[in-house]
C-alpha cells in the first residue's frame, strides 16, 4: 500500500534549489538560505505568500555563533512574515529529518505547501571546532579530544568489518573502499554543485601516499567526505503548481529508525537502524530494491557506503564488496549509487546533505540532471543518517 493509498493524498516535490558546495567564504548562512529558498519557490511556481510552513535542517553544534536560524528564510520576502518556521536537528541527518517533518505537516492537513531548507556553514569554524562539534553526535566521544575525529569512529567500523568478514572474492576491504571512492569522485566530475570535481582513479584512491595519507587506519583521506559549506531546498506540496518549471516528483514512501546511542549496545557492522529504515520505506511504498533505478546514499565514509549496500539488501552481510567489484553500483550498473558523487565528492555540509540528496534525485527523475543524467529513471531512494548509523532516514521517490 503506497503512501497515497494510506493517507489519501499525494506528497510531491514541486520545486528545488541548490547552492554550490565547498569552501564558500563569500557566503553566509543567511545568504545561502535565502538563495536556495528563492530558487525552490521559483521552480515550484509559488509566491512566498503561498508557503504554509518552513522547516530548516541544520546541525551546527557550535560551528557558527547563530544557533537559531529558523527565521532566516523569512529574509527572502516580507510576505513570509508570520509563517511558522522551525529548526530541525538530528546530527548529519538533519536535512532528511526536516523533509520528513514537512511531509508530516502535509499529511496532517495543516499545510498545503511546505518549504524545507538544509544549510550549514562549516569551514569558517576551523578543523578543531568542526571536529569537536561532530563528535558531539557520539555518546562515547562527546566532549573528548580526538585528532582523527569522526573518521576514527568509522575506522573502527571498518576494522570490525574486516576482522569479521575478511576479503571477498579476493578483494581486500581497503581496495574495495578505494574503488568506492574512485567511483564517487568520477561521478562528481559531472556534478556542477560538487566540491571535488576530479577523477582521481582507483590506483590513487587505493594507495596511501603523501597526497592521500592515512587518516585513521584503514581509512585514507579519499575515504572521507570533506568539510563543506552549502545549502539546498525543496518545496513539498499536496498538488503541483500551475507555474512549476518541471513535473513534480512523488514521495512513494519513507522510513525513519533510530538505533541505540551507546556503542556497546550496537553491532558495529550491522547498522540495524539503517536496515530498518530501508524496510519501513519499502513497505510504505509497496516496492522492493529491484524496483529502484538508482539510489543516493550517505557515504560520509566509504565504509558507510559499503555497509549500506548490505542494509538495503543489495548483498548479504559481509558481501558488500561484490556490488563494487561486479560493477552493480556504477552509473551503468544494475543499481547506480551516488551518481551525484555522493557526500564523498559532492561535499557534506551536514545539515544540508539530506535535502541535497532529495534535490539531486528529483533532478534525475525529471530528466534535468544534465551531465549526471541517467537514462529515463522512474524510481529512486534517498538514504541519510546521523552518527554511526544512529538516526536513519530513507525516502522512495517516483517520477510523475
């Protein structure tokens, strides 16, 4: 039973906007929010006065002094005065959390058009402050100092994974991760919004070198998403606007699941909450993995993408390397993953990421993805998570 069959109404993405991702020293949180909000409303063919609610996804955690950005969207137009606006935070899944809050407002009937914005300014804070902020999303490391930061947490996942499963069909885990990095860097070349637009090749990504040092064994620099600034926005509506720039995209189903926060209560290689979010989204949409044409997933680190292959059901546990080794997840494979370049190449302004994933998927489904475009995709999934598989969100999107 689809979302529409359950709730008696459509939830549509009718417009979107997206900034460039990277080190944006000439921008502010306000300028980015206003930019993408304006783009999204124009694309949807809506006037600001037609917006019923605003949700802003932002992690922050001390990376910028302003910790109360919900009303910044109102800077776009005086006609937004009085519109309810709420900041939504769930670590690196803040963007998708904001999207789902907007969806629920539509399903509840309290809104017909919702503006959802994800935004983050990270680079002005500097590496030390960013690292401390991100570690605030971990139960065991919050408030502690760590030279490797969140990379060390995902390096532990990789170590546990390698110890448990070892090589798959002769492919070592570091080489599999290097291939994932190379794939996403190659895809990022075609994304005009991406922070890193260079095809580095498998040999470079698999090899520890002066330009690709080990950050936290076994994760190299190319296994880690960069620190980024950026914003993205979508308009969610119950009906398409008459002046919209493109056809809308339908939300067929969504899932959200949280895992336990203390590491001792989680299997480090299972990502149980991530798997559950996939299952819930597929069940609501009434589809399975084989019905997808592509997926945008949360590759904050390459080991995360590998484990996500398994949680989505592409391979059994411990066999994720097969998906990259046999070419399934490449642009011409059976299920292209991170055609946008993913977080790895596109960048990861944490509060913006989930919204950005919805935008890039919507562009694919409306045939407006430019050089990134796949051949006539009809259905996609977006997966976004906060922490080490703690807060997990999946959306299933369909072309209309």
